[in-house]
C-alpha cells in the first residue's frame, strides 16, 4: 500500500493518529531511500510537536525492528538484558553481564557508544586491549551458549531503519521525543532476542530526563511496548544529579569495575565505589528475578553479592573478555598527565549541572562531540566528593586525567560550571527514586 508522504506529514502535524499501514509505509519506504530526508525530517518534527499514542508507538517499534534481522535466542531459555538511558559514570553494564551470567542466566547485550555528554559501554570495553565488540551474530549466539554473555555493538543488519532515523534525528533537533526514543530503544532490544528486560531510567541534570516525573513517563512508555511484545519488563528510576561511582572516563570506569569485581570497593581517600555497587546489586536482583533464579528481590540481591564475593563474577568477566579477544593482563591505558582541582573555600559540595561533567570529559578527549571523533581512552575525571559532602578550603574535588596541560586547561572552565560550594547543607537525592513492575 502506498501513501503520499506530504499527506502523512500534514496528518501528524495537525494531531492525527497514523494507522499501522501508514507507519509501515513511512518506515519501510524511508529505509529503502524511497522517502527523502527532508520529508522524513518534517514528519519527525511533527511527531515531536504532536506526539504518538501507545498504539502508534508500538507499530513504530515493530516496523523499525522488522527493517532488519531479528535474532531467535529461544534455544537458550530465558535471556535477560538491561538498558540504561545513559548518564555520567554509568558503568553498571560491565558488572551486570558477568554477575547475572555467572548465575546461569544468559545475558545478551547490544550496547552503544558515547555521544555528547554521556559515555558508551562499547568505548569502555575497547579500552581493554584487543576487546572486539563487532564479533558478528554467529559468534555472538555461540558465545551466549558457551560463556553465557556477550556485549556487542549494533550492526548494519539490526534495525537499519533506526540507525538511519537516529542519524537524521541527531541533526534535526528531534531526538527529544518519547515515542521516537521508545521506538529506537525497544526496536533494538526486541531485535536482539531477549526474553526480559530491566530498564535503568536516569533522572537528573546529567540525564536526558531531568526530573523523576519525566523519567517515570518514559519508563512507563518503554514498559508498555515491551509488554505488547510479550516481554517481561521492570524499570528503575535512578539518580543522575551526581556521577555514579568515583571515575568518569573509559579506562577509568573499567578500572573501577575491576576493583569491584576484585572485592575492593573503596580507596584511602576520596569518593568510594559504594553507589556503583549498590545500584549494580539492585539491578542485578531484578534481572535474576526475571531470569527465574530467585523468588524475591532480596534473594536476588543476596545471590548477586555472593557472585561478587566468591569470585565467580570476576571469572565470568575474564571469560567474556578472553572470548572477545581482550587481554586484561596487558593493563589499561593510563593518562600521561594529571591535575588536581581543589576547593577555594569551605562549605557543602553541590553538583548543579552534571551535564557539564560530561562536556568537560569531551574536552579531555574521553567523549565525542561528533560520532566519528577519536577518543583518548585513558582520559577522564576522578571524583572526590559526593553531593552534600562537607569540605574544607584546599580539599581535592577532582583529579583530571588527560594527555597534557592544554587539554586540562580547555576542560577546566566547563568543569567549574558543574558545581558550587554552598554555605548551607545540601540534601542528597535517593539513589533509586522508584521501581516500576
């Protein structure tokens, strides 16, 4: 069935709801280059202004999923994945995959790269020498059967319509739309072949959703799509108005995860890894429950903690790394230069604009301004204070890691815009705002 793109643009512009046939036409025709970018951009903008109802969003997801290969992992039993909407220092995927897989639950993960102020799991893994995130689907499926987990990037075979649409959204100011966000996230997760999904939807100045209420709306929409496709989905609304853990930056975040896997969760000075560990255990507990290995969240949390304590999660991470060509013995990239940022006055430390932390890391070389930018995998920040901490003048707030003083000088002014020193006590947000099941 064929339609006139201009009429469909007009229909959505004035708030009309599309039929499944209209959405199928738009997505499949655009994927085949039968609709030009300028018309699809106009339609995307109309969606941003007029929205889509739940049925439209589900059909959009369906068509984006079916524009490419859909994996069948049913032979593995119940498979469970986790998706985060992204933030600063968000490294839990590197811990969750080995923890949950070590308990006998297959964990297929299709992850992304960092862009703008948020980091990417693939970039972090590539700071391990030789780690291959493009192993192909046959090896991906085989590794899931033997190791129990694999983390790869999206390929041209998976959701090509989404890849093309996202590139257009990125340059036309149409990224910030819940239906489009939902379609992009869930089409890839459904194509990946998972049985169940735990969503970590971030809320705060370092997230795309700035408030818990907006994060909740997105989470409910994502959950609705999953259930329409007969998937079990749980969502956690979590804090992102301060960095997660001590480190921000690719090899630095891998280092933090290896410390946790080795049972070392704090350092002699500065911020501990406690919040990274706490959130990881909570997300793992929900994954284990969905995977059928626990009958309660409490039991799942206990099982996850035991997998860390007895070394089985570390063994699984090493096994996954080796299977994908990585060499942990080679060590992680280390920055050539470091510089401390100290408090000029005493008071209470307060993050005011966490997105600036991510943008400072872009200046250091740890993040991308554009998708094709090369990264300095050793660059990043070490965070010494948590929200609301009482500090003294001269106390270390951050340590910058980068290639040289020029990079540090470029990042410094942006970093200083991310926080303030308050004269009155500052309340710290809860790590987990809400759990939706």
